[in-house]
C-alpha cells in the first residue's frame, strides 16, 4: 500500500509525499497511513506525526499537548497500534499519548519513566 525511502512516502496512485526529515516508521490502519518522522538532534520539531488516506490526502498533523517534562525538544520517537482506530505515540519527554487515527485527537495521555 505504501513504500518508504528516506523522506519520501510512495503511495500506489499518488505523487510521492515529501517530508523535511526522514521517515522513521509508518503504520497503515483501516485505510489511514500514519507517518512518524525521525527528527535529527540539531532540529526542533515536536509535531512529527502525520496522517494521510491511501490516496495521499492529508488527514492531520499531531496536535501540541502539555508534556510531563518541560522541554522544548520532545519529538515523538515511537508509534504502535493500540486498537482498531487508535495508536500510541511515545516522545523523548516521558509522555505517551493515545491518538484517534481518523481525527488526530489526543484521547489519553500518560506519564512513563
């Protein structure tokens, strides 16, 4: 359904989607492609998760949220499917959020160590 090459997301019937940083991971869940970007140490981008449909139409970018650790450099580093329409995202600052893949809304937030 999709292929990844560095900062390019290739979809079957669409032009490649180009990101400013390399893609670290992508999940395809119920026709939604959720993309996690790998943010290099010298860059600042805490909103590094995007979602598209299988045709390449933009759905959402992760919304800002208060973090448990107060830092300006907290990109998301992990992504996992939780249930049919939700994923979990983990960042550098001990925060794990649950996100609805259709709306991009943050439905839960937890502090982890």
